[in-house]
C-alpha cells in the first residue's frame, strides 16, 4: 500500500471513530488530524473538508451493504435487490441512533449513491435517461426525504409505532414514488423479509472498532 493511501485510510478511520463516538457536529478536522498524528494540511490534501470525509464514509457503508446483500442472496431480481437494500439499510438506521444521525447529515450523498450506483445499474433503461431530465432521480430524492422525515419524527416521539408498521408505510411510498409494480412488490416482500432476517448486521456496522475501511475501491 502506498504511503498516501495509508495516510488517507488512517484519516477516514479516525474520522469514523470520532463521528460515531462524539457526533459529526462536535468533531473538527483538527481533532481528526491530531488523533491521526497528521497535520491538518495533509488532511486537506486528501479531503476537501469534514463533509467530504462524511460522504466517503457513507459511500463505504453502501458499498458494504451491497456486498453483504449480494452475498446473502445472489439470485434476487432487480426489484427484489432494490427492496432488500432499502429494508436492510432502514433496519440499520432504525436501531442505531448514532449511525442514523450521520446518515441524515449526508442526505444528498445517499440520494446520489442510490440513484447512480444502484437504480441506474439495476434498471439499465434509466442509463439512457439524461440526468437533468430524470424523473426517477427526483422520485428517489423525494422518497429519501420522506424516509428521513419519518425517522426524525420517530426520534422526536411524534410517531409511536413499531418497525414493521414503518416499513409498511415506507414501502407504500416507495411503490408510489418509484412507480414499482404493486403485485411484484407484494410477491417479493416475504422473500426480502427472509433475507433481512438472515443478515449478519454486525458486518454492516462500519463504525465497529474492529472494522477498517479500505479505500481501494473508493
């Protein structure tokens, strides 16, 4: 591994630890640099700012999510994969408040990842649609905003309902916003729920102390 890559990985893994332990807003680039034993000038050589580091972490999470879902269920159809990604990531967000807080800080990155890395790959027809004319991109943005609004209301105690009820509500929104065939979705749900139950969620926790983020593919 080149020294520059090793330094960048040290910085992002230090940022990961500090963001998770003390919160994104309470963490400074100076703290990250000091904890890494690296100067701030070197940090800014590798990352534009603190937000850039958060976005790198979020992208790492979704890369890991993709790998774990495909490993657990390699034979899923495109619609089933999209539902599985949503179901598993929402489970992670719902039950991990500190992780949820970080994801909510990076809504624009989540939208970009879901559209470009997932939807356009899972549904090739979207690749022929110019991004500036893309209704699916708008639909995903609205859906993610809706999901995050629901999560915030849960945190505030203004919604008092369980995980399964929230999943039902959000899947209904997903079918509407993303124009998914209702019968196909309903038929896929039992399979997706089974996949979600068999997932090892400890492997999805990129914020665990023993999880080292590699930037080889970032």
